[in-house]
C-alpha cells in the first residue's frame, strides 16, 4: 500500500499506531500530505498558509511515543495562532502575526501532530459557507460544485479530501457542525470552556465560540479532546476533566439512553425532504440500539431567539472592527466584504443597552432549554435545512443583491430598524442553518454525525446535543452509531489514490 493510500484510508489514531509500530515514518506521512494538498488545492482550495518546511522540520524531531506521533494536521485561520504565521481570519484586513502560539496549538504539537497548513475560513467566521474575497471559494471534495459549509470549511475540505485525517476547527454558531454535515465528518462542538481559547482571547462572542476539531472517526474526536481539553491559567472559566478519559468513553457502550428528537425549524422556513431522511436514519440507529426516543419541541420562540443571536454577533463584529482599527491606526471598513460590512454596521446601529438586553434574553432562553431537555441524555436536531448548496448559493441575487448594494453604498443600515426588512435579512442569514446557534447560546456540547448520503451523493449529517459538560455520553452514543452505520468507510470520491 502506498503512503498516500495509507493517509487516505486511516484515521489519525490508526496512523499514529503505524508510526509507533515502525510501518511508516512521520516524514513519509508529512510528504504524502503535502503532495496531496498541492495536487488538490486547485480543485478544492482549502489552504490559507502553507507551513511545509516547518512541518518537515517538526516531522524529523517528533516524539514517536506521543499519542498522535507524526500525524499530519492543519490549523484553522481564525481564533488560534501559530507563532510567526499570519492569521488572516479569512479577511483582506492586514493579518496578525504573533510571537507566541495558542494553547490549543501547543497541545497539538506536544501530542505529536505535525501542522502542514492553516485552512480557509469565511471573513471573521461570519458566514456558514467558505467563500471569500481574500482566498476565493473552498469547494466540497464530494462535489466541487457545492459548498463545504463554514466557517471551518477549509478544515473540513482538507479532512474529507484525505489531505489530513484531523484538523483544528472552531464553532460560534455552527462552524464545526455545518462543514462536518456538508463533508461527511464527525465534528464536536464542545461545552463552553472545555478547550481554552487563550492567549489569543479568554472568550469569543460572550462565550458562544468554542474550538476543537473535525475528524473522520469518533475515536479521533475523543482522543483529540483528551489532548486539547483541560484548564489554563489565563482562561476566564473552564470545565473539569472527567474521571474517565474521553477516549475511554468513546470505547464504552452507553447503555440504554433517553433521546429527544426536534424536527421543528426555528424560523418556520422550508426544509428539504432529505433532512427528514437523515433524521429518520439517526432515529432508526438509536432505536435499533435499544434507546428510548421521544419527539419534543424546544421551549423558545425561534425567530426571537435568532434575532437576538444575530444582534449579539453583529455587536461583537462591530467591536472587532473598532479594535482592529485602533490597533492599526486607520479605517478598515472599506476593506471588508459587503456582507461583513453590513453586519458591522448593524452592530454599530444597536445601543449598548440593546446588545445587553439581547444577551439577557438569550441567557434566559438557554436556561429554559437546559432545564427542559435535562431529562434526555441527547437531543437529535438537524444541522442543515437543505443538502450542501451549490457554491455561491448563499449569495444574494437579482433584486435582493441590487437593494443590498444600494443600502451599502448609501450607508442606509438604519433601514434594518424596520421589522420587515430585518426579518428578511434574518431569513437570508439562517435559512440554510437555523438550528446550530442553539447549542452555542446554551453552551452545551453538540456533535455532528454523518449519518446520511443524499440521492445526489452529498453528505448530510445531523447533530446530537448533550447536557452541559457531558461530551462523554455523546461520544459513547456517537461511537455506537458509527459502528452500526459504517460511516468511517465512506470517502469523498476525489483523486482516490
């Protein structure tokens, strides 16, 4: 078997075992990953910064006893930094270059992972498709005419294409789960505080943002969490490590669980029939395993919830621009993409009181959701309302595009004060992914499960959300479903070695 075929077939845990057993060297794996990355980059465009020479140096000195010794890896181009590497955050704003590395990267390196690149993301992680003026369109390895999702779209593309078996990712409103659902991967949005964001920030978007990874297998997801999780002296808060490792939890049958199922869409917009098929597949797997399944509704007004979520994110984005302009000593609004600029202007339009009131309402909604679902070990919900859309499918067109461009050029953001106009913007923003922000607001863990392939051959995953701090049960359930479904054998049909 060629090294590239090995890289394409095995998960990270399997590759590390091959390195420890002497079947393959870290250098061989890294060269195979670099070669595949360069060959596929023109087709799917997942790379922001190439770190090839750095990776070759690291591979030559990696500790082969480390848990992920010599396994090729990639870091997302937002929210975490690698010393000396430009952090673009998917933007044409001049990049940030730190003389230190983020805690999560240091933990990855200590575990033996070898970072070959940083991966593409939409500007400031604000869109759930990875299409930017800075880096272009990142495409789905299952069908390059379709989106990878976002904001961890480059990470998901690199893993799904077999360039790396695992990649760093982050999630502030679905940004791990959406690309996982689009690309047929496992993606865990961790509990708030589980993995530190330090020293880049202590928290992001008032705690909505978390980070972990996208992976091919549940065991990789669990073992990486053992690497990344744990307290940090700079973090504002954290989660205690459980007595049993996450890897052990994933390797243990969960027993009989109680599972809630949510079908209702928060905005009441159309949902593709393939989504129901994906949910039905997940429910069937759970019932076949002996779990009790019950249909439920969440105790929130979905439109009011997403309105407040959008307001908070807009306010945070406006603050981000102000901070960057202060750091660079010049105006930057004109450098931003039109969609980002609109979000920033909305944030500036809202008062501090409105921002805080939205946060307080979301806090009360989170408490209601956590209390209402506490009787369940997991709650199944869709991730996407439709299969992965064609590239450009989230862009405004025709009259909508004309109106947005006029509003942008004339600085008429004030019109978003009109409820009907704001409602239209909300629908345009969340029609594809209305469920994912819920777990970001509650702080609960939520894992993307690649249970379904559509009639057109595209992946379509669903999510299982757990109690706060209880990734262990989710990983155990996910591993059980993985064995029953056989999803680890599925591969994107692109450049099969």
